[in-house]
C-alpha cells in the first residue's frame, strides 16, 4: 500500500514538472533576461524580451519603464512616450517616469510638454538636479531667460561647485544684459575649471563689449593657449586688435582663424587686410 502511494505521489510530481516545463519561462524570467540585454546595450533584444513579458503580464508596470528606456536609447521616441504613458498610469508619483518622458518630448521638439513633465518632477522632488538643469536649458532655448535664470540659480544652490551651472547662468546673465554678473559667473567657472577655453572666450567678449581691451586680449590669448585651433578665439582677438588700431596684429589673427574656415575671418581679411 505504501509502495502504491509513493508511485502515485511520484506521478503527481512528474505531471506538475511536465506542466511547468510546457508553460515555459515566466514574465519575470523574460524581464530579467531583458534587463541583462539592456545592460549589455542589446536594446533590440531587450525590447523583444520586455514585449513578451508584457504580453504574459500586461500590468507588469516596471517593464513598461524599462522598455520605454530601451526605445528611447534606440531613438524611437514615440514608442518610448507610449510606454512611459502606461507606466505613469500605474506609478503616477514616480519622478523618473516623468523625467524620461520629458526627455522624449525634448527630442521630438515638444518643448512645452517637456517643461510640463519636468515641472511634475520638481514638484515630487525639488532637488532633482538633472530635471532642474534640463528645464533651465529648455527655457534658455526658448528665450525665457528669466525662468532659465531662476532654475540655474536653484541648481547652483544645490550644487554650488558645478562649473557647468555657473557657465550656463553666465550665458543667461549675458542674454539678460547683466554683464557684471555674467563676468562674476565666468570667473567662478575658470576658478573651478581653469582649462575651459570657452569660458575665456565668452568672458573676453564681454570685456571687449565694455571696451576693456587689455582684459579681452588676455582672455582670448589664454583660450588660444589652451586650444590653438579655436578659430573664434583668434577671430575675436583680431577684432579687439583692430579696434585698438593694431591692424597688423588683427590681420595676423584673422589669417590664423581663416585656416580653420572661419567665414567671418575670411571676410575681414578681404575687407581690412588687402
């Protein structure tokens, strides 16, 4: 009798194992496989696995997030938006979902929608610095310099050692016609990152606008020292030399800039250096 029961038990176990084998990998299995492919940058393979996982388990929220991220990285932004939309119906308080969708909107030039999503991010997490910086850059791109300034300033409150934050705010001050504040921020950029040649060029341009020719020459010369093939630095220094009646030096700098196909330098050579 005991033998018969053992045989029956073994039969049941065998049937269960057979059923499990026929059922195949679960949604969770496909999700894990997709994550491995995602991490190894096989985004098409990841999308295929995530899609199977969703078919097996349509309410598997995190899979929509990961597949949306994979679509984003393959630049299929419309499909990425669709996935982040679904994900956010399940997880309406996840700031990362809004941030990722905002980046999709930005890439398809839906800038106001991107701002709306970044607003949601910062309402959930006011210290989400990536969102603050991205929103500030979009405001700047749209010419909304006051809003950009507000965001860059908040960003720098959170990250006071960010040379990129000071650089972007300096550019914004420049657009707002506030040269002294712009120069102060470029000073900070150079303090934090002394080899950033573009900061010298931008500060030098402000000095030139303010007729501070010596300071402008010094900045353009420093930019050339850091990056000898920077055509803008050569051209701008030539303009300052020309304003100082140093025409030979101006023509020398424009000639150098023209080697890098700087169109304005070529035009100035033809006009002033015959």
